[in-house]
C-alpha cells in the first residue's frame, strides 16, 4: 500500500490555452460564460473580461505507482473555487499515449461520473446513482475499487457507481481536475490487490 503525500510527475492546476481555429460547441459555451464586465458596488465598470476558455483537463501523475491493475484508490479533496467548474477526480488507467479513465466529482453538477479520454477526446461513460450536493471548502473522500473489469466508486463512504469496464485496468494513476477548478487533494492512497 502506498499512502500519504505521493510525489507527482506533473501538476498543472492552472493554465492558459491558446485559442484554436474552430471552437467546439462546449468551448463556445464556456467562452460565453466568462465574457462580460466586472462592476463595483455603484455599478461602474472597473474591469472588462473577455477570456477564452476551452475544455481543459489538468492532472497530476503519481511517481510511485508504475502500474495499477487491481485494488483501491482513495483520496480526500476540497473544492475551493471555480467559475466554470468545481471538479476533483481520480485519474487511473493512464497509458503511455495519454488515454485514461477518471472518476470525478463535479460541484457544479453535484454528481460522480466516470469519463474516458481516448486520443484527446472525452467521452461520458456512466453517472453515479444519485446527485450529492457538497459544501465548498470542506474535505470529502472519493474512492474507487477495481477488480478485473469491475469498477466501483464511493463519495464520502456512500457507494454511487458500479460499472463493468471493456477491459482490465493497467496503467498509471493520479489526481484530475477540470478547467478553472481550484481543488485541494490530500491523503491519496493506493492499495494493490
């Protein structure tokens, strides 16, 4: 079992992406959410905001886990802020080419969801059985268990997701976030079976 503060290869929690030639519908929606102006208490414009935001999924990879196949990954997380998103997740099955899976909690949607990323494209896999509103600036736990192709996920000890994967897991692990989420991670633990 590996516990505590794992060393991570990469930690990209904030960043700026250059605009691309053709924005997807999601990119346009995100861009529109953060356009506008900031006004003081008297209604006077004090800043103009015209930031382009694109779907951006920063993650950090644990150095101490070369190949996770069967076992449990657990962590504590605290959602602190995020205008567009408030996400924290467990990254797993990371392949050398960049494909991976993540189980994440989204504070804007109040849900746990399994996503797959293949060749840079994010695809929805399965949503947890119920929405669970969480308070910002409070520590919570997220756990996944993998046995062969069986995946289970829990939030604060409540079992919310069961899924049968297409193939057994074999890859690197870490933590995951989204767009402008400000999330803290702690007590990241990997137990191999």
